[in-house]
């Protein structure tokens, strides 16, 4: 699959997976969807949902995760917070331009260009937060985000990014 096709898939996911509202209670309910997915599939993942200000609204770490996962979540959050797009879309954006984080003036110890962070957009408001997953490959982390957010929102026809 071509780079442009991959970029279009992730852009479409972001466009389709928008919330009408998003409260702290919504973060809790969405978080429970993530935990259910992790438990049902025995995924060794850490999950976090944060407001754009950085306030942690939900966090969970499955058995088998470690402090390193939290570091990845922090870097994924900063990337979504800074660009208001998924970390996978930003990684593809850099790849299309043949650029790196450092060349864009971003410290790779604080930001990351890989999947696993997804913006929480509220219709008519914009980006108000982010959901992050860490523990699998970056594309699998992204896929968990898409699967759980689409299930929570009841959006069935979301294009899927190839996980292989």
C-alpha cells in the first residue's frame, strides 16, 4: 500500500471518530472499553486518556507492562497535544517529507513519530484531549485505539490501517 493511501486512511479515521461531547465520565467509560479489550485479548498494554492541558482522566496498566510504557505514553501525548493529530498520521507526514523529529525542531526524548496516540475531537470545538496506548507494535497500538474508539462511538465503517 502506498504512503498516500496510508495517510488517507489515518486522516479518514480522525475525521470519522469525533465525539459530540467529552466529559470526565466519558473518559471513564471509554477507558473501560480499552480495559475490556486488553483483558479479552490478553493485551499487555498501558492506556491513558488525557485532556489537552495534560490532566490524566483515565489510566490503566495491564500486567506485563512497565514504567517504559508510561514514557511512551508521555511522548505520544505530547505529539498529539502539539499537532492535534494522531501520532501515526504525524509519522506518515514526516515520512512523506523525508524529515525527522529533530529536523522539525522536536526533541525525540519528548516527542515520538509512531502510532499509539489519537486525538479526541469534539464536534464544533476541536481537539480537547488524547488517548494513548503503549505495549504492542506502534501500528497495533494504533489499531487498538481505532477499534475501541469506534466501538465506543458506535461507528462501524471506519477504514482500518494495515497492521502487518
